[in-house]
């Protein structure tokens, strides 16, 4: 392993240059104008897999963007690790807020700036570079490895569940390793054991069949924007509790034991607030900030529109209004049930004089993974060696909808070993990745394969 670790050290600069080539590809899965570029990112991953010595490299088609598969299966009698990640990225807009263009990766200090640098191309590359380093220095891998890198994570992985179901044998494994989450803080690596799910809706409110003179009609006609705001205002009470009927029925509350563990994490509300320039945190009464962020469900309006938005005053009543509403869910909420709850709520509280349409944009289940599985313990050891400090067990507020499917369809425990940080602007302008953590991530990946193989044999 020492030889592998020195190889990682001495090839560090080249590993950054190669990552830059990957980051230059604008693989924006949400925007079909970029479909050829998105495919090019898949081809890049496949070519890299061939180059480093993986076998059976394939670009597998789906109804949307393709999945890249590759493997190395010559570690007889050793366990099989399936490494999952995504080569697609979020749209970069608003472009004017980027200091450097999003697809021209730029190194400044100990960071590399580019869309996709931390989410998730940089983290996918950590594993590819780790596999390269092991193959180059030892001629093999300590465990069998399969990789699947998909291109639709940022649009909710719509085609991945049927893909898993159709390729169960190809993807059969003992554990799934995913690096697409965050650490607790700089110099505080961690394994994530909880992710939130997601239920995302669009509401369309329609009133009169045209925009109207607000003097001639105002007062006797329902205003769709007012109606929408009235409805949204009722969705949460003043203690921050979501009012949809049955919303909390299946929520697994934080146990006293977990609460005590969360309280041991070094959390500073002041630091959190200053990171994003807010005066205070707000949220559901009776819960700490970490509980609110990680272990409690939310309801947030992500977009709202309607009416006149041009310069000056236009005295007009809108005919329509709309909003995007996202709910982050926790174990054991079911996004399909939440859709029914939203419809029931609207039925009960719908202001009169308007019609309301609910569109389900997408849903994904929450995940709580075991913290004592052999692969999680192996990953904790790997992080401790690579970072020289004890790692934390943490949860996260984000979502990776496919995690629950992996556990159900492949019956293998998932390990979320992430290297991002909350201040790295994932999905925002000036996304970046810390280069020291890139190199330590590569080492963690190699150490993990070795530790896991060893611990698996000892079990
Ligand atoms: N990598 C993130 C998820 C994430 C980020 C998990 C930070 C934990 C910590 C992923 O790429 C993502 O953005 N997921 C979306 C899911 C959605 C598009 C269905 C999310 O969480 O909004
Ligand atoms: Mn991601
Ligand atoms: Mn993302």
C-alpha cells in the first residue's frame, strides 16, 4: 500500500490536469441542448476506465443519458465493491456570478473552481485515480470492483431504477461505495449514514381567463397570486410544523441516543450563519439546527411566479400564478403518500374562485444506512489513515434518490464516503473542490478497498 500511496503523491499534479479535462465538458443533464456534451462526458469516463486498466468497459443506453459500466474481477475469493457516481452536472446559471467561466477549470490556492468540481466529477475521479494507482503499482486490486457512473443524477435519476432491475446480475456486489456527499468540516472527514428524500411539486393556480384592469375588477374577482400565497402560508404553522394531514405519521423521530451523538458534534450557529450571511437560523421548534437540517422534513417554496414583473406600476390583476414546492423527507416518509397529502390539503384549504392543478415533478425516498456494516467500518479506518484524524458519523440534508434502490434491489449495504464541504457552492456559482481533499480522497478510496477486503475475509 505504501507504494500505491507514494504513487498518488508523485502523480498528484497530473491527476489534477486530467480532472480538468473532465470538468471542461458541459454535461448539463437538465438541458437537452447539451445532450451531445453529456454523452461526451460518458465517453470520457469510458475512455479513462480503459486507460487505467479496467475491463468490460461499456456505455449502456437508457431512455435518457447513458450509464458507464466497467469492472475488474480478478480478486478471487475477495468481495465485490460497486462504485457509483454521476458525470452530469447542474446548470451553471446565473453565469454573471461566476468569477471564472464554469467550464474553464481554474486552480486558485488549494481549490479548483468549475461546475461539477465537487458534485460529482471530482469525487468520481478520486475513485478512478485510486484504481489507476493500485493497478499501476500492484498489478491488481485488493477487491473486485465494478463501476457505474450515470448521467441523470441531477434530474432525479429517472431511468436508473429500471436499469438496476434489468442489470441485477451485472451489478451484483457485496457493497456499494458512493462519494457524492460532504464531510462535516475541513479536517473533519466523515461517513454519512442518513440522506433526506424528496417530493417536488408545481402548483398552477388559474383565476379569470385573462389579465384584468385592477380597478374595474379588483375586489370582486379572486386573484390567483393572492390565493396561492394564502394557501402557501397555511402550509406551515408558526412553529415551523408542516400542516399537510398525516405528514409526520411515518417520520422516525431522532432517538435520545442519536440526539446525544449529534450534540457531541462541534456545531457553531455563528459560523453557520456567517458562511451564508444570515443573522440567525430559523426552523421547527424543539429541534437543534443539525436535527432540522438532517433528520427533520421540510417544506420550501423554490420558485414562485405570476403577474406583471416589468418596470413601473401596471394596474392589472393576473389570470394565473404558479409555484415550485419542494419537501425534503426523512425515514420513513413515502413521497407518494406526501403527494396524496398535498392534494388533500389543497382540497381542504383551496381559496374560492380559482382552480388549482398539482403537478408531481419528482420524488425520491430517504435513506438511513447501517453504521456498523463491515464496509462502513472499513471506510472509517481508511479515512482515519488518509486524513490522520478520527472520522465522524454524520447525516446530510441532501438527497441521492437511488441509494434506497441500491439497498433494495441489490441487497448490499451502501457506504457514503463524501469529500465535499458545505461552503463549496455545489449547485451555486463558483463551485469548487479542495485539492488536498482530492488527494486524500484518492488515498481513502485505495485504503478502503484494502481494508474492506481484509475485514471481509476476517468476518
Ligand atoms: N450530491 C448531491 C446530493 C448531496 C449533496 C447529498 C450534499 C449530501 C450532501 C446530488 O448531486 C444532488 O444534488 N441531489 C439532488 C437530488 C435531486 C436532483 C433529485 C438534491 O439533493 O437536490
Ligand atoms: Mn451529486
Ligand atoms: Mn447535485
